[in-house]
């Protein structure tokens, strides 16, 4: 009687740990394929963004991009 219970527990444990092992292998394969398809980018590599000069409105004091400064809506706005 005790032998049957022990054998049943052993079979269940083997199946459980086997499933976990196979799942782990599948996850490692997926990660490996993902790394091959899209390698991680290094910080600072690729497109670089340049700082844009900001200008302050003499009338209202707001800061706007220098190239695309627009009127703030006031009649005496220089933009």
C-alpha cells in the first residue's frame, strides 16, 4: 500500500519537474531568438537629438523654440 502511494508521488514529481524543465528550455530558446532578431541598442547609439535654442519673449516672458517661435497673442508680441 505504502509503495503504491510512494510510486504515484514519484511519478507525479517526475512529470512536474520534467514539465518545468521543458518550459525553461523553451523560454531560453525564445529569448535567444529574440536576441538574434533585434540586438539590444547601446545607450546613446543611433539617432542623436540636438538641443534646440530657446528664446524668451520680451513681452510675456515665455520661452519658445528659436526656429518656430510664434506669437503669444498679444498685440505687442515681437513674433
